C-alpha cells in the first residue's frame, strides 16, 4: 500500500477525481488534492512514518 500511495498515485495531479470503492462521506468522489490535504495516509513522507502509522 505504501508503494502504491507514494509511487503511481503520487505522480497524479491534484485535480484527478477519485472514485473509492467505499463511501464514508456525503459524496462518492473526491479530488486527489483534497485527499492529499485530509487523508493521513497520503501525507506520509517516509517508510518509517508509514510503519509507525500502521503500528509496526
């Protein structure tokens, strides 16, 4: 998951609209730029930070 979020997904522009396979909010889509600001998994900058967040 770390590799996907910091590799291919990180290369996309902020205006790309995401259609997640789940719906936890009032709208079924979200721009990647919004997710980069609000999703803690997209704000991780290192593998060590990822491990801490995942409890490993």
